[in-house]
């Protein structure tokens, strides 16, 4: 065995405009570095309680069972699925991108009889399509992705929720990318279980997954005949640690919790409505600029997420080279296409702290330069002019 | 809904002498606060590679499949169990404390037919006891806790490993509390799968779980007939992200990885042997001091962990009051007893950065004062004198 000791961590300074992680404000980074205390320290218990109260505000819910799972967004997906599903339960999952497919896979592994309803990538489900499946399958749970990070499609939830509940089923929503950037109304829309991530519009590094369970989901969990297959993600056990009993379950990720606490403080200081408006405005500026470059979105107008702009790579452009140049020459990270969109789509994130006018302008200016460097005709700053025209109206 | 915005994170300064988290060096806290990059950024991929190389050194293994699970130690426990176990597989688990019991529970939820072999808390298993169970059950996997954090018992592994392998079974070891503080020889002892935590002798805040899988475990995983029940913890998927393909699985906890990288650098700078010697020396100083106070260990001599000192609370002492006074008057956290040891045992951690002579002396001095405040006769500084006598010899 060799014995290398490597250099200390010294990351390059990026502008994180991919599908997450998004840019992190220095205040959040500083919170990370606060002294560690024990997971049963009175101070930490106070922080947990505050975190829950702030998460409830962001989710717009009074659900007592609102907490952060000690893992990333995919752990939150797994936590919600395995707590709601018992072997043999029927579940309908909407699959119109990578993350719907992932939810179906997680549910299958949990023993669910999964019915996938599918739409082309970039499209969303109509209420009628969900109604048809629910009527046919009579599922226990319907799972749907509100913000499909692989396609940029924005799935409306409210009408689907009524259909799901009329059929006596539970609604599980993936809000990993949407939370904090567009309205997510857990109580008003009667979402039964929901999960999110920290590294998107909350602008906190990845590592925790905010989740919330409503009263119908809690009842279903109390009626379970089998234990949850995951001990680590078992909400009935986590409830005793996050609840008043404070029974030790696992050692919580203390400093990660500090960071999310500060990130939530910043979201609430700005105000959710102001955050939504900012995400929308910067999206519109970006869209105008991209239009001037002849670049189109994958999702139809009216269903485009403001924080995740999935756009078609123009013909003849070398995808890998352009993203590499963006990173190396400008420090800008954007996302590659996933799955069937690989090599065909860029995913431009304007999430949380990264959703700033200056990032839109920098990105468009860099993109103009790099497209020219690949032989595309110059548009002479037209993308900047178009974006600035939008920002001037705002 | 109310709209409270809470004060910024400002933790009290603790001396973390409980069962973990242990004290964290400022260098590790500072690493946390380095700028976030993307989970597919070339720089982050380099950090992952370095992390793996450092973990291999600490585990003393050449296992390619050595990585950090994106969850705490209990997630590592679950990851190793669910990847090795398929429904109906037989598993023998040694239960002599909370964490053996937890492993049996996790394995049961994974569909294993679990045979628990039990010993009183504080005792360890003899090779003969394991041999008897293995012969009778013919299990696929034998799980054993090397450092039982609930009792302070130090389980020898090497001879058990031979017995397990002679019977054609796989050995799974819980090294959450042992790694970095006492020798953990994955290759020399032929451990097939092992998991640890970051918040014990590695002195990094909780949030990741180092794991390693040897060649026999890899073969068993390749022969699986069923998918791993957890998508999040499926090693076959994680392998494609940590391996050369770099296929996106989940968004890695970037800054948590920075912190572990720095913590491992510090462990390797000191050197493992030096770390083991330091843990042993401080344990011996503490033991001498406690002896002078008439306080005894729960584990028999010869099987006491140096980093986790589980001791019997003297008769007539108010457990809760003493721990509260330690915390509020001196900032010292020690651990309460778990399970059958609740109210009967203290768990005094001397782990990683917290294993320092000055902490031993401060703790003994504070304990003398607080025992006197509860009406116990003064020993007149005898615990300090006894500890100093040990330190003088070292």
C-alpha cells in the first residue's frame, strides 16, 4: 500500500448553472463551519425544531411530520415510497423523464405493483390521463414529479390531486427541483407525501432531503401490516427522534443541518413570493436571450420550469466541447442531457442563489462567444439585448 | 401559518466526550465551508478518487470497492446488509449491545432469516461461540460489531474471520467506532464487508459512512438473483458513479465530502499507529483516574475499547443531574446509557481529536467536583494524580 497524502481541498470557483447543486451563498457555507455539537445537545434539538418550522413554511403546510431525511433527494424519494408502500400495493407512477422512471424503480424494489403511465419527455400529464389510469388500476399511491429535472417540464398538481383523492388514493409528489422556486402548496393542494432536495432552489449544498407527510399518509403508515423495509428511513422511528420523545435513532448530520437552517433563513428573509418572482424574471430574460440565438426549449410553452431550462442543442454544435469551454474559460457549469436527451439537450439551471440577472447575462455572453468559436454566425450581442429588454420591463 | 425567522446558527462550544460526534478540528470545519462544485465537476471527481485512496489506507485494504455512502453510519450498516442479503438468506448476528441488535433488525427487514447469538452486554463473543452458531446455521453472512458503542466492548475479529470463511460464509463487520482508533485490518483479517462512521475516531462531523467490500462480497453481489431492495444504497449502481464510468446516480453531498477528505488527511498525517497509541494512552490515563474515584468499567479488562469508556454510575449519583452539570458548567458532553444500561452507565468518549490528555484531565477534575456536589466524599484530587502518573510514564 502506498501512503499518499493529498493536498487540502481548494475547489475552483464555479458559477453553478446546472441541474443542481446550485450556487451557495457564503452565509450558508459559513454556517457549515460552525462548531459541531452532539445530536442530543439541547442546542441541536432547538435547531431541529426551528428547521421543522421553517420547512413547514416553505412547504406551506402544518403537517407535524415535516423533517429532513439524512440523505440526498433520492433518499427522500426512497423514504416516502418505502413508508407508503407495502409489498403487493398498487402504485401508479407518471414517467416523462429520468426521475419518474426512478420513482417507478424505487417503488418496484419496495414490492409495489407499479403501473407506469408514460408521456414523451418534455410533456406533462393531463388530469384526464391520470384519471384514466387511476380508474383502471385503483392504486394505493399515485406518484408524480412536479419538476422533471431531466426535461424542464412543469407538471401541474392541483387538479391531479383531486382526482387521486376522489379515487381514495394517496398523492406522492417529487418537489426536488421545484421547492422554493415556484409555488408548492402542500396543504392547499392536499399533497399526502412530498420530498425535496437542498441543492436546488434552497441553495444549500446537497446532503439532506426535506420531506412532509400529511394526515392521510400518516394513517396509511399506521395501518401498515409489515415493517418498513428500510430501518434507516423508517418514519415511525424517525418520528420519535424528531418528536418530543427525542429517542436516539441515528446520529444526525449536525453541520449539514446548520447549513440547511441558514439556507432556509435566507429563503424566508427574501420571502417565497419574491423568490418565485425572481426565478420567473430570470427565466424570462434567459428565454429571450436564447430565442435570439435560435435556441428552443424541450418543454412546451406554459409548462416550462423557470429554474431548470432544458433546451435543444443547435445542430452542428459540439456538446461536450461547448460545456467544457464554458467550465474552463468561464467557470460556468451547465448540465448535460440525461437518458434519451443525452447529447441533444442542455440543462441550464437558474436555481436559488444562482438565479441572478448577472448570471443570465454572463451565460448568454459566454454562449454567444462559444457558439461563434464553433463556427456559428455571430448574432452581434443580440442575446444580451433581448435579455436586457426583458429585465428593463421588470 | 406564522412566519418566524430564527436567529443564525451559533452553537455553544462543547467538549465532545460522548459516543460521537467527537470534537472536530477547525481544519475540518473550514474544509466544510469551501465553495461547492458540481457532483460531476472534474475537481470533485478528483476529490472522490483521493477520498477512496485515503479510505483504503485507513481500512488497510486494496479493495477497489471502497467508498463513502451518502448517509450516516446506520446507512452504511443498511448498505452492507441489503447488498449482501437476498430474501431467505440465512444470517448470524452477534448481539451484545444496541448495535448488534440493530444489525439483526436491519437484516430481518432485508428478508434474511436471522439467527441472533447473544451475550450479556459488556461481554464479547469467543471464536468457539461463533463456530457453534455457524456450524448449526450454515449462514451466508455473519455480522459482528467490532466496537459496541453501547457497552464499550472490543470484539476480536481475526479468529472469527477464519471460522466464518472455513464455513464458506461472508464476514460483515461494524467498525463505526473502531476505525482510526484501534487497528482495523480489512485485508489481513479478510473482512468481506465493513462499514464505519465519520464522527468517531475520524473526527469529522456525521453524515457519511465509509464502507469497503472485498472480492468474496463482490462475487456474492454479482450472483444476486434479486435487485437490492434499496435503490439509494445499491452498490452496483454506486459503483458506476465511483468507478471510471462516472455515471450519475444521486447528487453527492459535496461539502460533507470535503470535510471527510480533510479529516482523513489529518488521520494520515498523524499516522494510524500514532493515533492508536494516543487513543490507548489517553484511555489508560482516564482509567487510572476513574479507578481512583472507585468507578468501574462495564467491559472486562482486556476487552475495553480505548475510545469508548462505558463505566458504571456510582450508587446514589443522580445520572441526569451530573450529565447536565457537566454540560452546563463545563461544556462537556458525555453519553448516557442505552437500552438496559439506561441510568446505569456513562459512556465517555475519547475519540479522534477529542482523545487528548487535556480532555482527560479536565473531565476528571470536573467529575471530582460534581461527585462532591452530590455528597460523595472528596478524594482530594486523587483522580488527577492517578492520571498524571500514567501520563508521566508514557
